[in-house]
C-alpha cells in the first residue's frame, strides 16, 4: 500500500484552490463547490474538501498539520520567501536555519501550514 492523497478540510474550497494555485503554480484537475484536487509531479494529490460536506463530521481544528515543499537550495528558500511575503501571504516563520535545512512557514486561508525548505546535502 502506498498513500498518495492528502486531504485538507477547508471552509471554502474555491478560495483554498485559488490560494494553492497561486502558491504552488499548479491548476486543480478537479473543482466543484465542495471539493478541489491538485495532482503534482510524482503523483501525490492534494484534495481540498469543504468541512461542511465531509462525512463523518470533522471533529478537529486546523494548524496541527503541514505540507512540506522541498526547494533546491537556501537561496531559493529566501527567494520564494521574498515573493510570498511580498504577495501578502500569512507568514508563520521567517527563513530560519534548522537541522533539516533552511526553511520558512506560511499559512493557508484555513491556517494549515506549508513549510518550504531545502534539505541538507
């Protein structure tokens, strides 16, 4: 078995799809009032499902989960950070060097975390 789909429960799938389209430069392959889906190189899928339409009802909150996006080097981390912060995205962590590389964190409209990082060589 190989998991290949991450689903985030969101308040407004259209708003979240627009956010991820802008953030990651990909278009959703599926879009409806209650759901949007992206498929990225390598086959991983990101689904955005309206929390009002999920069965069974969602019990948890947001912000305790993150999507990690690898970048090629520390300079790219800083460049992507500059672009996203200039665009007005919610920044949770500015570029910081940690044991797993340079990274920063932004929040999506539902407060899910997206960490951009460069893995150490």
